[in-house]
C-alpha cells in the first residue's frame, strides 16, 4: 500500500517526544514492556495457555497514525473475543512489535515475535515494503501464519499469507468508471516511486483507457520529495481534470498543499486517493481533502447497524483518540483478519498448527464486519468484500455507491 519512509529510531536521531508518545499510549492502555516489545495478557487463564497473536505495526515513525490505529483495533477486537470467552474457551494474548516505519528495523523485531515469543499468527504491516521485509522471517523461516490487513497493489500469492484489505481490482473497478461518467477525461498520475503506486497505476490506466478517458502523464518521485511546483504547473497547463494521487507522506503533505494553493480545485479540477479516509486529516489539511474521491471497504457514513455499533464501541474504548477506526489505515483489514482467524481456529476445533489453520482460513468467512460481510476466496489468499465509492464533503465521506462482495481478482 501507500506510505514507505525510513524513519529514524530512538538513539539515531528520532524525536524523543515521538517515541515517548507512542510508548506512553501503550502503557496507559495496559500493555507491559518486555524484551524490546510489548505484551497485553488476558485477565483469565486456560490450562492449555493463551493463543499468542503477534501484531507488527508502526507505533512510531512516519506512518504512526496508521500503525497506532492498527494496534488499537487489534486490542479492541481481541478484547471483544476474550470478553465473550475467547476462542473455544482459550483467551488471546497480544504481543506487539513496533516496526517503526523502517523495514530494516522491523525484521529483527518480528523475529522476536517468532523465535522468542512463539506466536501462533502474525498480523500487520502497513507498507508493501514492510510486508516484503517481514514475510520471510514469518512465513518461510518462522513457518508461521501471516495476515496482511492493508489495501495494496496485489500479486502477493505466498502460501500461508492472507490479505484482508482491498486489491486494485476491488478499488479501480468501481471508482474510475464512476469518475469518467461524471465527465473527467484527462487524468494525471503523480506517484511515489515504489511498488504500490507502480502496480496500482497499471490497473488504473487499463480501466481509464478502457472507459474512453486518457492518462495525460504518469510520473514518479522520490518518497521524500517536497517540491512539486513543476508537477502542479504541468497539471494546470495540460488542463488535467482529475488527479489520481498515489504520493505518500512526507511528500503527500507538500503535494496536496501546493496543488491547492495553485487553485486547482477552483478551476473545477478533482482528485482521488484510494487510501484516503477519516484518518487522512492526520496527514492532509481538511480544506485540501474537500471534494476528493476515494474507494474503500468502509467509511463511517456506511449505513450499517453492525458497523456503526462497532465504531461506537471502539470510540468508547479509546475516547478522544485521533487514531480512528478506518479502512485506509487498515483497521478494517485488521478486524477482519482477526475475526477470520477466529473462525479458522474454531473450524480446526482449536488445533493451532499452521497447516491446519491455514487450510481452514482459506475458506473462512464472517457474516458481520466493518462495511459488511467478508469471505476468503479459496485458493487465492484474498477476501471478497463490499466496496464503497465516497467523496469528502464538509469533513465527512459521503457514500456515492456500493458494490456487494467484490471479488479480489488475485492469485486465481
């Protein structure tokens, strides 16, 4: 998915305030620091011991707003399961490692989950680079089940690795034809220079051209580029009417600000970014989000009683949090992944062996979840789910359309 920036760590120049903010939040939520990571133990026991669930996400670093939403969602979901009696009577113990927006640092931390803590499953990773970095110590060397919760570029077909966020087919097939029907015909693709934008743009270009529109230009920039005046000038000069944006932090903030200040929206231009959601105000000013389109598996405005209660319960557990339960920051994929894993373990009658759980996970499903039901598509490692096209208006994401149980179109 979006966002990949190697951020400095404690001891090599990272802001001490940033580090302490993340760790203080964990301590306040009941987590205990252990051997470089964190553990949240259940308040009751079982003779067979707890089911050990590892969470690997960005508590600190450039994309901490998404990572913090992830660990809070994991804690929230596991608390619900434990409060209901666990999985077949066994509680879940959460073990957390900070991947710190740094794939290099993450590898050693994730090894600790596998080698020292012997977790039964690992969930997490925001960026595609992070997934690529940690999947080998988890799946291949560690022989552990891995659930990746984030929207991403597709083409991840590793055995025992399950993707529970949207794919390009699920996002592009709904959003882009709608935009073209609204009259947007000239697209620009300003992009961060790495795997997620490159592969997503291939999908997007195919859909754009198949629907009678054109890509005026497609350009890639260093992740930390902060000067976009030439790009903005080209957008204005070429009369681009829609910007399909895959720039990421820290360049994202600079790009959207410069595009806004150039008066692009005032001329009738629009943009979309498929990871934008209610958490995006942690990255981009609200005025710059106004009118922007996105396509995800859930927004807070989805009219679904289960989803609305889910978010209300999350907000009750984390009052006044700025790390909201949202789709673009993988909260929905994290919730979905944990609940699908729960169903898989129930199907194995409590057998936590990777081969057994993986076979059950391959066809697992849940009736209720954020945005609706979800089911793994057998043999693909990906999930079918409802998808929503939405537009940001007055601080809310207004739902434009819904597509039911959209297939991931991956690894089939």
